[in-house]
C-alpha cells in the first residue's frame, strides 16, 4: 500500500472508544489551549487581525474566542489559532518540535460548531490530529526545522486537515486527498520568530487545514500521494533526514497525545528557554542570589538547542519570549516569570544591564537537539562578585503543574468562564459543546493586555 494511503487509512479508521487515557489527555489539551486563547484574544496583534478580517467574514457560524462575535468557520480558525499562540503560552510536543493544539483545535472548534458535532467527536478528532502531526514530525526528521521551517505551521496544516477529515468522517481516499491539499499549502519560516507573524502562522495553518478537508469533502481533487515519491512532501521538506516508515509505524500505540504527550507551559515564552528558566530560578532560591552581585552567566545548550531563540538583545518583553538572555535576567531579578514579563513594554534598564552579562555556549559533545525530549537540556552557570560559581542542569521541562489554576488566571475573572474547566472535564454531547461555545463568547469587562494584566 502506498504510504499516503496507509497513513490516510489510519486517520479515517481510528477509533478512540477504548482509549480513556488519550481522551483524558485531550481534555487537558482543550483546557490549556483555551487558557492561552482567552489571554491571547487580548493581545494587540489579535485585535489587529480581528479588525482586518471580521468585517469581511462570511456566514456567522463559528465563535471567536473571548468575543461575542461569530464569523465564518475559516475566519474563526485563523483568528482563534492566532490568539492561542499570541503569547507563546500554548502547549508543545517533542515529536512535532512545535505547537499542535493551537493549530488543530481552532480548526476543529469551528468545524464542530458549524456541523453541530458532539464533544466526544471533537475530542477524538483532536487525538487523531495530534497523532498525525506528531507522526509527520518523526517522519520528517530534524533537518526540516534546522533549515528554517516553523514546524507548527508546516506540519500543523496537515495535522489540522487530518483532524478535520476525521471529524467529517471522510473515508481513506478522501482523507488522502485532504492531506495532499493541505501539504501543498504548508508554509512558515522561523525567521518570523519574535514577531506577530509567528502566531499568525498557527492561524493560517488552522485555516488551511480546515479548508483542505472541506474541499476534499466537496470533491475537489488533488494528489492523493503527498507522502510518496521523489517529489513528495517528505522528500521535499525532509532534506535527506526523512524516515518515511515513521509516518505509520506504531500509529496510536501509544497515542502521541499520551506518550511522549503534550507539554503545558508554565512560562509564556519559547520552550527553548524553559530549562534555563527553571535552572535559574532554582539557583536564585538555593543560593539567595542578589542580581547586583552577578558578574556573568553562561547558558549551555546541546547543538541546535537554542535555534528558536533568535533574539539576544530584546527591546521589548515580547521579543524577550525568544531570548534566553532576557528570560535568565528576569528570573534573577524577579524570582518568577509572570505572563506580563513578556508583554510589549520596553525592557527595563536593570534587565537590559543584566542580560548583557548572559552568554550562550554549545556543548559540542552532546547529541544534537532533535524531535526527542531526551536531547533537550540547559546548564546555567552563574558567577558572582565574591568569586563563587554555581550551576544547575535541567534536562526536562517541568511544565504547568495546575492547569485549572492556569486557566482561571489566564481567562480572568469573567463569570461565564469560571465553569468551563468542569464542563471540559465531563463534556460528551453536542449540547455540552454548545454550552462550551456559549462560554467562549464571553468577553472581559475591560480589555486586558495580557493574562496577568
């Protein structure tokens, strides 16, 4: 069987009735995504997107998160996807080396609302979409990201199409067509990191994947062999590192949403900074470090470990999301990393002075950073004015410990939102999903620049 056909059959025939762990993980993913999207709906870039797109939107069949407006399903997927990624607070997955939920869930939420689907159907399609996106990441290998592609965007377009095709109940042939229509729209470059275009990538991928599945359902024909042959997606985007067999090998056994699973962020900044952030916070506490006494900081990464951290001297907290120098400086100064440390305000003088003392180092003897959580680590070494040098190595992102608390903080004190964690934990029916959409329509009483503002 051709590889694409095999992959499409897995997607179309997947059944989640006997996968309680996967469905439980999906509920957590929905809760975390909505926390990020409610907060991201208040970001200035999301407001700009709404101003441009909402007035020209089509039939009002899908809910914008955090606003009473309903728009057409493709505009909803785009704006909600952007909102979910606007603060870089959303989940990541090692096999993807990117952010699955902020692409897959906006597409599914829009489609599920427009079609009156059940909550169980949405959760099942979400699990399948994460699986497809993760298997594609494993099959592409590491060169795709290293060459400058943004995996959230490129893989996400196909992951969203797979999830939407599953929710629509497309057969294997139509699903293969949807994947091909998505693959030809796959785009996104890491050069946009640190700008508003990075979250736009997520929105565009959500919209493109949803459009691909809708067109396939309507019968618009494209290539049904996106993963096959010398000019297929894996060859064109894998750059010699591709392992095609990993696209279908072990599909759903276990589900990728369970193992290695989604990582839910504790800090609203690039995951590439999180090990260094945790190490810095631990050192500050353990050694009672006074930032004024710090003379130098060295952060060591595996080869390629700091690839997404494209900013070394940020001008704003927003740019600081992609700067390990800024993250370390703020952690030393404040002893914490709240969401508003990464807003659009200029970097304060004390942080600018301290971050200039932070240097990066690559451990050339370590395995290169890959689509494998075991290749991630950071070592933070801090030298103090009294001659002491202290260091800490962190090799695993701890992540958010309490998703309910994260949601309630990020969503803000809006009464209609307070019941959503309990609803998400038990939702099964179409009526449950309709209740969720009612909660998504709730807007804050006053605009909040960030989740912590």
